[in-house]
C-alpha cells in the first residue's frame, strides 16, 4: 500500500492501544439518507457504513456520541422533517440497543456512560454550523475527549462539525470510512499502478471541466461518456444531431485532447453510438457509426464496437477511476455501454475506485459491488479530490496529527 497523501491519526490505532476506554468520543458521521414523504428511510447504506466506527468505540469502552446532518435545514429553526429520529431508530435496530436522540445538545446537559451511545440531533440545525463558527466548534469540542471524522461525504466542506471541532478537540482522528477513502484515493491518484485509466461521464462538460483538466495531466487514457463525450465528438468534427452537448466548450475539449496527445496519452472517441429520436423507455434504439448520426438523432449510449474497444483498455489497466455512466443506463436499451464497461471493470486485475451517485446506481444495477476494489461514499468530496483540491477535513486532521 503506497503512503497516504495525508498522515492522520486513525481511530483503529486509538482503539487498539486502549486510548478510548472511559473516554467521551464524538463521531461526525454521514447519516444523510434518502427518505420518502412519510419520513421513512428508503436506502440505509450510509448508516450501515457508519456502524463499524460506532461499534469499535463501544467495544473499546468509550461513551459514544454521534452526529450528522440530514437534508438542508435552516439553522436555528427545527422542523420535524429535519429530525434524525428515523436514523436513531435504524441505528438502534442495527446495533440491537437503545439509541437516545438528544436535541439542543451543544451546551451539554445530557449523560452518556462508557459503553453507551447517543445520537445528537441534526448538526446543521446549530447556528454557525455552515459558517464554521469557532464559538460553536469550541462548545462542541468541549463535549468530547476524542473527535472522530468518519464523514468523507462532507470532507470538502469546512463546517463546525467537519473542520472546527477537529481544531479544538483534545484529540482528532479519522474514522475507518474516512481512512479507507484516504488510502484508496491515494492509491488511485498519488502513486497509481499504470496504465491509469479514468472514466468521466455526465451530462455537462462544464460541471466536470476542472476534473477533466486535472486528470488530463495524470491519466494515460481518459474515457468520456454521456453529454461530455458528445462535446468531445463535436470537437473532432463528428455530427451529433440533437444530442445533449456544450458547443461553447469545444475549444476546451480540443485543448484537453491536445495536451494528452503531447504526452502520449489519449481521449478515445466513440466509433459507434446508440441513437434514438426521443428519450423514452419506448424509444427504438439504433446503432450507427459515429460519423453517421442524423440531424434528428439523440446519442444516448456508446455502441458495441466502442464498448468492446474500451473494455480491452480496461482489461489492461493498472488503475481505474470511474465517475459517471456512459449512457442513459436507467433505460435498458441505452445501458449496453455502461453494462459492458461495468463487467470489464469487474473482471479487470486493475485497482478500481468508483464514486458519484449515478455511478453507484449503475454498480448496483449490474451487481458488481463486490468486484470494484473501492466504492467512494462521497459524491462532492470524491469529485473535488479528483480535481486536485485539498479537502478541508483531510487537511485539518493532518495538521492535528502533528500535535
């Protein structure tokens, strides 16, 4: 395992060395789960993923406090739909123990004994959370002996519970989820096994332009898909009909291709595509050569020849970074390209890391969860890391590790 980009204290080390026994431990988790209109949790992956840190602290004899954000509440204005109550119920079921939910917790006044757990109400209800208020962070830090950040999904935000508390808590460390993200991202981008292949797909070049530029300097092959691929096809002078694209970013696409070619790297452009006259589950899918797209066609997937060529590339990769499906995979007739690349990633000997909501949905649809080496839990944080940005949560934990 190559060295991580950031040296941080790790919860696993503190637990194994007996430093948590009898200590008050505050875990900032990412329990921001989807709910239906009645408030029922519809998908609990994030809660389940957060339980190892909680269990580790309980087993080590710590008094455990957990907090998270949920949704986008207005600070200082509690509404029932902002409550972590359904999350507390789910944690209680998973751990088979009582999990009291504490509201108005910033000033303390609640009890939690070693070997017990409490859930502290939605941290984004606290005034000053989003602005990373030092005053708020100091109050929260005073509640604990050890602060654990296990919320990689918020690592790109400097907020009171993701950054400020880490500055002021007696000890600040990374939980197992955060540490695993750090190790996987370091392995994929800091010292990757070559060839390094990145798949970046999505509707807009503009939303991922900085990622494309950052990766264009690092990767050996940059596979583009979706509306992004259409813009690159335009840059190559290929017809795209009425497909989603950004003609004003053609120059940027061309520049990325030229930069990569200068150093012997490539952006493989589709040689065949799947088109339809409308985006609908009833639409008829037609495969055409990339230079034969008609004026009223919409490109909705890569074609089988392109998918086969890219699959061979992935089979010979050393490292694969995947962000975004190649077509409108939610509709089966436009999912062939994503399905074939998912299978290629699953069978490749390369170290693979994937992230982003649509990517995770594709991984789930094609059942390859256990064949991707690392699935990142953080959408925005994963993307900002790919852009080459320093994530505030990593940076502050690295700074505190020097204490």
